[in-house]
C-alpha cells in the first residue's frame, strides 16, 4: 500500500 | 489596533468550523489587507491557508501587523453565543493578550460582549510557491463531499485521475473496490452544478480520504470547490468566498 507523504520540503520556511 | 466588523456572524462561524479540527491552535495574522491564517496540522500532512480580505469587513482598521494566537475550540464556544445574523466586531490592541468580540443584533437591540484569552503560538511561516498545476477540477461542493464520504467507507485512500474527459475517483479496500467518474459537463441553468477540468497533462495521484473528508467541513463556504493537482506535489483544495478563501494543501501518498 502507499505511504503517506509529508508537506515538509514542499514549502519553504520564511 | 485591530477593529473589524463583519455583517454576518455565520461567515466567521463557518470558516472556524471548517478548520478547527485540523489546526486547533493558530495565529490569525492581521494587517491592512485583512485577516489571514496559515497552519499545518500536527502530522505535517495538511496545511490550511485562510484569508478574509479587509473589504469583507466594514469598518476595517488595522494599522500594524498583529498576530492573534487563538485556540479555535475556545473561539467556537464564544461564536456559539452569536446568532447567525448578528454583526460581529473584533477588537484587539497592538500587543494583545485578549480578543474582544461584540455581537450586535439590530432587530432586537441586543448587544453581547466577550473576551477570549490569547496564546503565544510559535508558528513557522511557510512560503507557498505559485504553482502551475497540471489539472484543475471545479465541481459542486456537495458532489465532492459525497464522493469522499462514500469512498471512505471502503478505503483509507482515493486515487484521483484527471483526464480531459473528466475526473475519476477510485479506491480499493478489504471489502472490495469502488469508483465515481464525473464527466466534464456544463449546466447552463445552474453553472454551479457543472464539472470543469482544465488540463495541461493527465494526472493520477493518491490521497488520504480521512483528510479529504475533513476538508469537506468547509462545504458550507462555497457552492463549488476546485481541486488542483500536479504529479508529486501537494493537492490544493480551494473553497472561494466573496471576500476571501479557505485553501487546504494535502501531501500525496507515495508508492513504496
């Protein structure tokens, strides 16, 4: 089954 | 200081109801453009971005940046004390330790006033890049809610496949599998019931239904919802309002 990805890495911390 | 009056309490009630389970504590960032919020859920799988533009309030005054750290369950308790048609005025000092809310009902001359304590919330500000999505699907909010609810009975995950013919939601679980396909169509009499797909390339991504069902708590904000997808980037689920939006971002599931 597929593993849940996370948002870290997609958005830059300002 | 902040002073912002909104004509209909129901707008604020619905926005808070839409996001409170995903992000229980968050900062409302107030400045001269309006009141914004951006927060990730605890597991860093979903992000909520909300904007209530200044022109949705009358009057609206906020001369410097003010962050209101709010527990949304506390705010919900106070908003329950407002009737849907009440006007709500929000007030806060420049360095506030509480938020003042006044509910006014012009019909029966009833004025109620509440203060809620604010919290210090250390929240990262994230830059959300402008993304050209491969597919944008606009469909009736109620339809999306129904699909998520129906498929969540069979599976934890849904595959969303967008082609120029339409969009297919499919899932498989222990008891079997299921799918719902919406073909692109335009309803001339009721445009809000149309399904529209803007596509530059076909997309097929898998997402957690638990989160999508949670996003559907925003269904009362808008008659239509837009899903924007590109391979290997978070899904954007957007509910547009007259003077703002609630957007949810959801990380895709990855094949092992």
